[in-house]
């Protein structure tokens, strides 16, 4: 069996008395895009710097194609690791032309041919004699990609390289960049703090918090089976309903919820995303009949409703305790404030977590 293109094992990095990277392990295969996702300060960029060789880990190992490139004794320099780097600021040399930027560091008689081929690949060949200040942000991004590809790296490390672009351009450049990297069978490790970007780009997501990877897997699995309430909340807005377990069940105004293996008396949070609440009309003070799938309906009064473009957001003040729950429905649904409606919760879309 072939080893992964990139493998890091039990990496630790400490600054002062703070563990910035805490026992992180990852595997990235050729042509695979893995996103390090998490809030600012969680250790994502430091992990990239360790892999690139800019920083030295305190413990753990880094392998490329099964070959050791760094442990606490042996350290291959950054230029010997066959790793490309792309950053948010593009880092193009302002005094060099586009062609000179891409060819920087290339040697040999065919370097001019390589530069032309790379610029053609990223759609920038006609700008070969221009300078970076003459280019738009998207054009600079393409040049930065061509320069990063010039040494033919086996691994590409990307630290929020698209965050400086406007939204519409960002989607196009992002997709083009990943198509090129996948075509080259380059293993990609990308840092982002935006869940939507990670979901769109990644084959696998490693969710980081406080220096550790708290959950890792395919985007679908991470989103639909979060490891805890903080992981669920990182990907989207959530509603939280509190309860207490008795006989592996939690009684709520929405009916009973299963809590297998949780001791009696334990307080739990029942989490559901706004798009998974079901809304029904009030029938002279009565709501819909209970169902096994959706449980019991609870009545709420509309506080406000807002049209969001592709969907509508409605906030309800619940009659049973005065709490606020938010529902998202497709298209236009804008009930007037003060309108009484009934909410039901899909059991297959709920998460039950022991309250921290």
C-alpha cells in the first residue's frame, strides 16, 4: 500500500506555556484537499508553518511520501521538502514582471518554456511582461498559483489564499485553483476559518479548537454528526432546547427525545438547526397531531420575520418558557409579528449533547 503524500504524527508546538499545536495528526493523499478549519488562534497557521519547515515542532514527526522530513532531531530544510506555499497576500515581488515572478528560482534552459506553459495553464500568458501592480486581485492570485506550481511541489499549503477577493470572484478563482491542483495530483492542505469555504472545497475537514483536532472527516459527516455543541454551532446557527434525562429519555414541550447511555438526572442540550424546524398553522388554539418523526408541536408567537434572499428567517417566542427559537424556510414566508404558529422538530435532525 502506498504511503500518504503527507503525514504528520502527534505534532506539538509550544510558545511559552501555551500549547499552540497539541498532538495533531493528519494524512493527506495525492489529489486530496484537506481543510484545517477553526477560529482564529486555534493553531491552524502554526501547523502549516511546521509542515513547511518555517517552524520546528517540539515533538512529533512529518513525512512526505513515506520519507521522514522532520522530527526533533532530523530536519530537512524548507526548500528540500517539495512543498509549495500560497498565502493571503500573494507575496509577489513588485519589482519583477509576471514572468519573472513565476520563473523566480527556476533554473535551466527550458525555464522560459515552463513559465509560458504555467501562465497559459492559469490563463495569464498575455500578462507575462506586466508588473503585479497592474493586475487585479484575481489576476495576482493566478500568478501566485503559477509561481507556487513552478517547482512542481508534491504538496501545496494554502493559508486563507482567497480571503482578500470579493465573494463572486473568490468562488471562480477557488474552483479553478483546486481543479489545477487536483489535475497535478497535488496534495492540498488549506487553512480557513470559514465553514462554507471548507464545505465547498474540502474532501476532508479537520476541525481545530485550542490547538487540537476535535473532529475529522468528510464535510457531510462533520456537518451531520458534530462531535459536540460547539462543533454544531461552528457550522451554522443552532437552536438549543434544554432538558434532563430520566430513563434514557428527555421530556420537552416537543415530546420525548432519546438519550441512550446518559445517566438519569443528567442535564442535556437538544440541538436543532433553524432549517430543520417545521412550521404549521394555528387552528383555533390547536396544532397538528403528534407524529413519530416530528414529535409534539409547541406553540410560539412570531417576534420578527426577515427575507434573506433564498430563504426567510422567522424568530418565535415560545409560549412554554419565553425562549427564542429561529426557523428558516425556503423562499418567501413573512408572517406578521404577533402571529401564533406551531413548531415541530424532526427527530432525525436533532443532536443530544450532555451539557458541559
